[in-house]
C-alpha cells in the first residue's frame, strides 16, 4: 500500500518509537502511584518527555506541558477551561470540528457568542479581520496553525500580535504542524498550544497535549486521582496535576519521547524540506491534468497536503478507486472541516486529500500522479 493519508495519522513510525512502546509495555507501572521502580521509572519517562516537549515547542516550564489523548481532548480542555458564560470567541472557517463543536456546545450551553474569520477563494484568512470582530466581551481567539483540508498555514505570529493588542487569549490548534514545522510558543505569542502525537510527531495514537503559557488559568476538564495531594477534596491547583486526572498513558508517552528524539536527530528543517518536495512533486504532476481542481494556496507557506477533485466525480468514489485499483490510501469527504468545504463550494462533492510524510518516497508520488492521470482519462474529464 502507498500510504498518502498522513494528515489523518502517520502510518509509518520510526522503529525506535515502536521499540519504546513495546519496552514500556513490558516494564512500566503506574506513574505517581508507588515508590517501586516500575512506578518511579514511569514517572521519570513522563517527566523527561515533558522536558523534551517544552524545549521542542520553546516553552520555559516543563510542568506547563500537559498530556492528553489527542489534540481533540487538548482543545476541549483549552476551550472549555478558559471560556466563561457570556464570553465572545473569535475563530475561523478553517477550523476542524475539534474546535468548532466545543465552541458550538458552549454557545448552546453558556450563551457564548462566536465570530468567524472568513477566507478568500484560496482558503486563506486575513489576520487584520480580527480587528473588525473584536467586542468588549471578546475573551479568546481559537485558530488552526494549518488547515487540514487545504494545507494552507495561518500567520500565527501576526494573529497573536493583533489578539494581544486587545488582551485576547490565543489558543492554537497545531494538529497539522507539530512535528514538521518549527513552533516556538513564546516567540509566536501562543498562550495555549494544542498538539497531537500521532500525526507529524510520528508518535503513537492516544498521545497529545497542551503547552500552556505563564499565567494562563485553565479550569480542570476532569477531576480524579493524581497520585499527589490525595486528601484534597478538589483537584490540585498546580500544573500538570490540575489537568491530568487518572492513569497516564505511560506506554504512549514513552513512544512520544522516542519520536521527539527521532525528529530532533533528523532535524525539523530536513523533515519539512523533504515533505515539501514530495508535495510539490505531486502538485506539479497533477495540476495541469484536464478536469483537475486543486484547492489551497501554493504560493504561500503550507503543509504537505494536496486536496483535489476530478471533474464532478464524488470524492469517495475517486478515493475508492485509488485504494482498490492502485493500492493508494487517501482521505475523501468532509475531513471534519465543514466551514472550509462551504467556503470552497465542495460540500456535496467533498475532496480527495493526499498528504505526505517524511517516510514517503518520490516513486510513491510518481505512482500517485500516474493513477490520478489514468482515473481522469478513464472518466474522460
């Protein structure tokens, strides 16, 4: 199988990550639940991973790195833990349902009001539009670092500069960029970064987290056992215990620890360079095929995604042909990004997303280009 669905999850993981998870399953106990080596060893691995992630994302305090199951959980914690009754939130039409649905739920429950940054025909947003949307009760802006549909990146530094002019909290969804793009939360002005471990981070599924800026207050999303301060009737106030109730995913975090090591050993710049070359080779190979419609801005910073349609053919049908006849894995449909599809006019058709990883090859890209050409010719577009 030629796997080109890496924006959903990376299938190919470094062998060191697989080994780390397997070893953890043989040796790990429950962190903070004992003084024996199995428990202490797990605690050391988890804390070591906090340190690595803090450095990786440019944060000062490892204890402000919070582990979650994925970016969806991280975004729910960030949004529901900071937005209050009657607040106003600005977001964008680029967002994944992991941002939209928590906001819609707050809108229905707590009289939270929402405004959306619009996009142009290429799927780009203009940070200056924030100024037009700010109200006296505006609390936060929640925005993706890159669209999971078009691959377009947003200018996070400019967004946070404008947001902070108005005293707004900035929450950034880095699901599509963490692990392949340089992220420095302090330099970029990000108050809360939400990331997942199983995509470009090349770690196990079931891992992710938040990186929280100094002085940012987040209410607990869940409460329960922490292994510390057990006689309190409330959740401990300090991070990370404040937001980490229950047994930690030590096995997955051990894999994420190894994944960070792998990325750092190869280098973010090298990973990004290769992924961009793969993406550009595919884009150049398909963009002039008759009947092909490609979405996104290819003259601006972007992730390694190419989203397209072939004539009026349903995206699910095209993806099925790619999978069954060519052994190529892609993602069709709505991509959990309903507002972006509305903006692009692809609600009924969806789109076929090709997304590339450091472990893909140029030969795989060439085979995918050939497949798209043949499908388009077969359909006589």
